[in-house]
C-alpha cells in the first residue's frame, strides 16, 4: 500500500468517525495549488467537506485561526464542525460549488464584484491583523525571485545577464517603494475568482485564506480585479479601482492626499509584484509539483506583466527584457528537464 493509499484510508476512517456514519463515502471536491485537498460527503442528505491538510506539508492551524478572525468580522467562511489538527483532518461546512470564475460575464460582473468589494472593505476595516506575518521587503523579494528561477531559467531555459539583472532589480526597487508607501491592512493574498463562491446568503463565500498577512491596501484589490484567470477591459478596471479608492477614503483607511494617479500606481505596481511571482509560481507548480495545467494560464499573466510595466516608464525596461527572452516561443508548452 502506498503512502497515498494510507492517507486515503485514514481520511475516510476519520470522516466516518467524525460524522458517526460508518457507511460514509467521500468524493473529490477540489484541490488547490498546495498539498491540501477537499472531499465531499453527505450527512442526512446534506453535503459536508473533509479538508485534508497533512501537517508536515500544509499545517492546518493557520487556516483555522484566520478563518476564526474572518468569521468574527462577519465574513462568510466555512464553519468548522470537527477538527483534528494533529492528523490534519477537518470536517467543515460546504459552501457549494459555484465559484466566481464560471459565473463571471459582462452581465454579472458588476454585481458579483460589488459583493466581493463589499467583503474586501469589511476585511480591511474589521479583521484584526495582530500577530500576522508582515508582507515586508524580504518576503516581496523572495516572491519575485521565483520568476527568474522558474520562468526564465527552468521554463525558458535562459540565463540572466548583468543587463537583465539590472532591469529586474530596478523594477523590483520601484515596486517595493510603491508597496512601502501604502497603509497596511488584512491581506487575504489570494482574493480572486477561484476562491470566492456565490452563496445563497452573505455572498461571497471566502476560502483559501490560510496564507493571510498584514500588507498593502491595494494587494487584494489587484488580486481580484487583475485576476490571473479572467481579464477585464482596463478602462473598466480603472473605474472599479477609483470607486474603491473613494470608499477607502470614506472609511478613513486612506489619507485624503492619496489622489487617483497615486492610488492607481500603487494598484498597478502591487499587482505587478503579484504577477511577477505568479509567472514563476505557475512554472514551479508544473515542474516541481507535477501540475502542468497552470502553464495554460501563463499568457494571461504575462500580458498583465508586460502591459502594466509599459504603463510606467520607470518599469518599462522589465517588459523589454522579458519579451526578448521569450522570443517566438509558445510559453504554454513545457520544456524537458
């Protein structure tokens, strides 16, 4: 029996004990980009979720602790019914299967994003950030350096010259300066269409929040509006960004001296930090973790990086450098080891 079989048997045995249903069966509900997985079962005809978070690989304690903070602030997160943190098994509420991504279209996006932005403002106003890790320069740098290692070297097979490093370091410096200027708030870190669910009450349901940090106030806004899985017209995005800036001003989470242009630069460069990381992260998920499907999303993320960099003259050399490394390659195609 393999380790995977052992884990599967332990999970089912635990779930049957937790629900007091010896005949309970489990079916895959979803998996994320980590080692965590989710399994659906039915208790008296009602769905429940078993979250499997192997403690040696994905400690479940932050998920529980952050979820409690969000729930106390009135956000809609899965309730925990039974938890065995030592084994990494949790029986939690099933928020359903209606993630934002397939529900989003021109007719629905304003209403869906309206709900998501309401929830985001509530998070930033009311969720306690004490004790959370800080999204500091060291963390930002570590994330951005995933891109040259996994996207350039491993995926494209190119080395980074001195001139290339200059372009990267100059861009990284400007990005981190824009992040440092911003007020700090609760930061979900993956606030996007695959982690938001349409629910009958208190929509959206919010998941995958265990990596929360204290960070720049535009980070989750950029994660939502410049989503790695769906693209909206830039003029429309800028309208949503400006409307949210005014709400932050009204909530006294933003200083009145922060005008439209400054806030938009914050939004752009904070989103750029995230997308630089994602270029590398999607490649790492392919080559290290055996999840090649993420390469299909690379062109969308690359377009964000190039377009955003070229909107800012001090970052534009980054776009030229990356494009020169790609040439005419199809970046969705994996390369041999």
